[in-house]
C-alpha cells in the first residue's frame, strides 16, 4: 500500500451585472456562488485518509496515482483541478505532528 498526497483547487464562480472580468474583491454588487466539491467525499471513499490542510488530503490505498485520478475524474467538475503525488518517508513540514506520524506509520 502507498500514501498519496492529493491537493485540489476549486475556482469560484459568480454572477454579476457589470460587463468586465474582475476579482471577487472588486465591488460591482455581484452574487458569489461558493462551490461545494464532491472531491473530498470521493477521496475519503478510496481508503484511509487524513485532511492535513484545507484542500489537501493524504490517502493510504492500494490504488496507484492513475487509478486515483480516474476515480476523482468521475466527480470532478470543470472548475476543479487536482494533483496527486506519492509520499515517501523523505518528508517534513510544519504541520500537526500527528500528520507526520500518520504518514510514517503507514509507510513502515
């Protein structure tokens, strides 16, 4: 079994009355639509997981990265992107100590 890091990004969509492209922080009285993704739910269904950052999961699974991608593609919407990378014991970071221990316990 392997551990993979899956990071995703969801581009926000919104409707507005003005005729130009702009950032959300510009003021033109537009409504924001905050997208709720099916990606986290799908990731959680693929094996043991840890949500280590707001849009980053660790996944312990027998699947390979290509199979994970195919599974996520089933629920991915057009405004979503993701990246999958296999995690090794050569890792470190400034995060909850339990996350690093979680990785180590699954890779040994």
